C-alpha cells in the first residue's frame, strides 16, 4: 500500500456524498487522496491540524455564463474559457459547463469549437458546454433576446449532435414549445443532457418531454410554468418525477427560501435537486455591469438586472448558495454540499465519475465554518 505523505485533521470531511467526523484527509506518496479514520494514521505521519471547518470536493456548476469580467456570449475563445474557469476556480468551483445564452447559429458553432479546443488544451475545469437556448418560449424568455429565439430546425439539431460527438458533455436547455419530442429523443440518444427550461408548457407536455429523454430542469421555478392547483406546470412535473434532476439558484432572490424548503419536501427524490449559480461575467470580479446581446446588465444589491428590472443571471457564488441552503432553507450541510458536488457530477461524463469525489481529480476545498469562505488545501 502506498505510504501516506501528509494528513489533514481537525476538520470534518465530505466526500461528495457523506460527511465524515473524526477522519483524516490523506495525501499518499503517489499523490492520490483518500479518507481514513483518524485513529488509523501512522504515528510518524506528517499531520496538519485545521481549526474546524469542512474539507469538501471542489464544486461542480453546470450553468455559468461568464466570470472574471468575461461573458461567453461576447467571446467564444479558448482564452475566454480559461479566464472564466480560472475565475470560478478562485471561488471554489472545480468543474464547469460554460453556458451560451440564446444566440445565433454562428456563435453556437464558435462556442462549441472553443470548448473542444479548451478541452484539448486541458484548460482546467472545463467539462463541456451548456447551450441555454435558443429553442425556448418567448413567453418565458427572461433575459434572453426574443429576436434570437426560434424553433429547432434540422440544421439546429445537427449542430447539437455534432457537438455531442466532439465534446464529453453537452447540456441543452429547450422548451417543448420550440422542440419536438422526436428531437428530444434524438438528442438524448446521442448523449446530450436535455434540460427543460424557459417554457410555458403544461404538465402533460412536460411529462411527455421527460418520457422522450429530457432528464433535467434549468433553474427550477424561474422562467417556467408554475405549480397551480389545477395545472401543475413544469414545477409540478419536476417534483412528481423520481428520475429528473433540477438546477436551483439559491441566492434568496430567484427563489424564496420557503419555496425551496417546500420543493425539497415535495420532490420524489430531493437529492436530485442541485445547486447552480447561473453566474455572469461578474463572478470572481469587481465589475459593476456588462452587456448581454447589446443590452446593459446592472450589478446592484447582489442582483443582476436589465434596465427594466428583469433578472439577468445571478450575482452568486456557490459558497453563498450553500449558506442560503443551510442557514435560510434549513437543508442539512451534508445534503447541501452534495447538491454542489456529487449530484451535478453524476450527470457528467469523462471528467470524474467515481466516489468518493475526493479520490478523483477534483481538487478539495476547505470551507470555513461560515460556509461563505473557501480556500484550497495546500497540497
């Protein structure tokens, strides 16, 4: 067995699924990592004591539109992806799906090509791409440019299928109003993570889209048909299924903490509700605004809005989302961390797929007790 070269004690340890007390996070001589009971450490082991806190895997965020002052919609280049991924790494996120908001076919192709090149160049953290649109509902467009929203045609489908051949992970947010179940089934069969969002579709339509192969929902509650007494909408369809994942923006603004609490209680499998930041160019930066498809987005009071007040993404870091889940919603810290690590990771291919996550290539975070501060372990 490989000898332990270093051990960290004094903190609780989350492996992406469970939280461990009285254990040590160990680094072996071959640089692999693991978790072992503290009492099993060799007496001569080099040990560093931490003052409480939690060692956890780096976060996994499947919806980030930008970071470090850069928007993916504005710059589809490897350098832009490197800037975005680095910005998110600085705030604790180790794996991301750079997200292109509704745009032209040319920019979609450019974004896919840049992501392919970034992965070929091993840009750390880039695990694939998320195409959020353009095949959405104008009625639930949110901050998406309505002039760019369109039904999915054969050429559009071909773009997505080619991306699935070239990239390890492709996520596609669609509305059933502008895609067919046959198209959803074709994408799903090709390995695309089809997610429903920005849709006004009714309950039955959403359930049919799930049956066709959609297996995720984009930012639950936001920009979708709501839960009603006679029409459950996409929210109700999501909570009624036990095979559907759902992203959640837990900033206390996009969704009220009480509604999150109700969703967790109602969901057939609440562990499939995962955290996303929907972060924009502001993530990991001090900028006060940016443009999105030629429209100004204003950063103020921890919100990002268009001039008319429409929310335009989130001014959110994953640590803040964890704090909201634990301190405002009442989610157990172990469950909240899983929502930011193992749950989204289980949707991805080719990046890391084994548990515990601390034994994969994801670098560990060290969360301070307030849950809003994260540092990298010095390993």
